[in-house]
C-alpha cells in the first residue's frame, strides 16, 4: 500500500475520506444488530451521519512510534504522551509532544536511556506543567521500574523518580492529589502474592515516596487506569483474576484523598473481562469501559458499565460484530452522553481500525465510526475539546513514515462548527 506523506494534513485527509466512504457501507452491513444491552435490545439502523474529519496527522520516523494518551491544555493545544524508537537514546524512549489547534507540531521531547522506556500517561499539575508516568528499563532496580517525572510547559524535565524491585514493575496512570502530591496505579511482579499484583503509590509534591500498597491475590491483578473524583479522592480500574465471577473481571477500586481504599467491586461473567478506563460522571457515579467475552463466544465485544456513587451497577451495554472489538477509553460529553475509542475488527478497511463510538446518557448508540487503512490501526484516547468537537490519539500502520506512527485526529459531529483557523 502506498503510504501518505508524513505530516501532510491534506494527504491524510484524502486518505481518510476514501476510507470513510468504504467503511460506512461495510459498517451498515456488519454492525447493526450486534449492539446489545443486558436486555438484548438491538441497535437501530436509523442513525445520523458520523463525524466530519477536520484533520488527521501522523508523527514519527522510520521506525515504530506510538501515541498512548492525550490531554487538552485548555488554550487550544494538545499534549500527547507515548514512546518512540525513531529518536532518542536507544530502544524505546518516552516521548511527549505538543500540537496547536490545527495539528501543527509545536515541540517534542524524548526521555530515557539505552533500554526500553515508555510514557503511558500524562496529567496536568495545578502549579503548572505536567506529570508523566510509565516504565523504565534504563534505570532503577529490576527488569523494569515504575517511572514518574515532571515536565514544564515546554517539556523540560524537572525531576524524576523510579520505584520497583528486581522484576517487572510499571506505573500505568497518575493523578494529582489535593495536597499537591500524586497517586499512581500500576502493577508489580517484584512484590505481592500473584503473577502480577495491583500497585498503588503515593508521592508528595517533590516526588518523595510516601507509601506503596499492593492489592491482589494469587492470580493476575492490575490497576491500569486512575482518575480523580470530585471529593478529592480517586477511582481506579483494571483486571482481577483473584476475585469475581471467574477468569478475569472488571475491577474498580475507590480511594480517598490520601490513597486509602474506600471500597472495591468486580463485574463480569465466568470468562475474561478487561476494564481499560473509568471516569466519574457529572452525577457522581462512574462509567467504565473495556471488553468482555460473551458466553459461548470466542471473540471480544466492547463493554461499558454504568455505576452509581457506591459502585453498584445501573446498566451495561456491549457493542460488537463478527470480529474482536474493545474500548481503551471513555469521556463524558458536554450533553451528558459518552464517547468511546478503541479498536474494531468487524468494520472498517483493515486488520483493525480505530473505532469511535458515541452514545447517549443511557448507553444507546448514536453513531460510530471506524478510521484507518489496510493495516492495524488502534485508538487509545479521546477527549471533547469543545461541544461536538473531539480529538483522538492513536497509532497507525496504514499511513505515516515508519512501521507504525503516532496518529492524532480531530473531527466534528454534524452541525458542530469547525475551529477558526
């Protein structure tokens, strides 16, 4: 396949418009009727048109590069974290880059040593700048260590900390506490009782470790996402094989402002269920997103679970077709509904496409859109930057310069005004 020109918005736009035209027809044929609520309701085929692409740009070099997480800065810029093998000091290096409103690269920085280092998550600091977490094999004590570092507004590193033992340890998500410190969630094989245990670390505002707690049993347990709550506390999610209905279950743990556990809940069936993301909703409840293996099926369906303030399930909904589907992230929209991003193998143009799904407040499908080419393309984060206007961070092997490139897309719902440029 002929690849699009790197950093060329017009070439990327033409490529995507062709893919969109093909995928809409395929979507209508394969997807409808595969959306399932707990009660078994089918989705209606009478859906409005999907989003209108504003721009789509790739970033990277001749090798593999990936955008994992993304946040808007509030002034029109977009900050992206991930990893790169095309630049830096060796192996994978942590990578943070900043874009303006039109998708133009403003600056980029790499961090790390000669081994593999990754930036998986980035969050703003109230005092300015950002905090990043991930893993490092270039420093620390073991196979890999949890890694936390703070950068200023231009990406210059202010300080860094590593934590871990002799085996594999990682930090997956981070959020700032009310006292200026940080809470980190992740996984550890250096301590605990199981194959991997969930790991929760508390740092003060200077990066000094205050506490670390291990949660889990004899099986696989990990808290791979963390977000702040309205009362100054935190909610984390991931997977547990040590409790629940069987296999791996959605696992949600609520913490207070100091990182003390308030409650935990599991959700799932007797098969495997992976929770990838959770956020608190405007009413004080929660929405969790990930994937589930339905009974009697060998494939994955994307799965969302709506919870009340105490973690009790209100409703859940699954989405899928003939292939595997999963959600990596969820955001609440300005109208109270939700937007999800992940991967679909049932619709689209290739081995797997970036998949954006929009629902109402009850999880009813409003529209969905696959984005990508003939190779594997995966969506990792989505956010609403203004009413009806969204940005997605992804990786693409269908376009760009290298084996896979970071891919950032901006689009509007029908009727939403584009950016003034």
